[in-house]
């Protein structure tokens, strides 16, 4: 499914916000603080249904690409922690 106008505008918001963080010398904590504004319900739907189109936007908008990579890294860390916990046993 194609991205809606609102989703495309949200991508531009993400791109501009990340670029602003970088220009101001921000760090991972600043990026993490932006995640709640990024991960709206509508945007989460876009992540699951418009992967090809999102890839095109990531190639065109560096700030958006950086945020998507950051979110992917967070997801990988959470997944790794969950795997560690699944292997945990008190017996």
C-alpha cells in the first residue's frame, strides 16, 4: 500500500528533526528522545505495509535513514535481551 500524504509529511518531519539534532551536536540520547514523536500509530502501520516506498525515502532523506537505522538498532538490542531472558532459569 502506498504511503498517505500524512505519512510522507511525517517522514519529512523525521528527516528535519534528525538533521537538526545532528546540526546541534546531539547524541543518541537526543535521538532516543525523538522516538516517541516518530513512532506514531499511523507511522507504525506504514512500517509494516510500505517497505519498498520507505526504502526510497531513506535513500533520499539522510535524517530519515539515520532514524530508521537507529530504531532498527534499538529493536535488535531489545530482541537480544529477550533471547537472553528466555534462556534464563533459576533451576
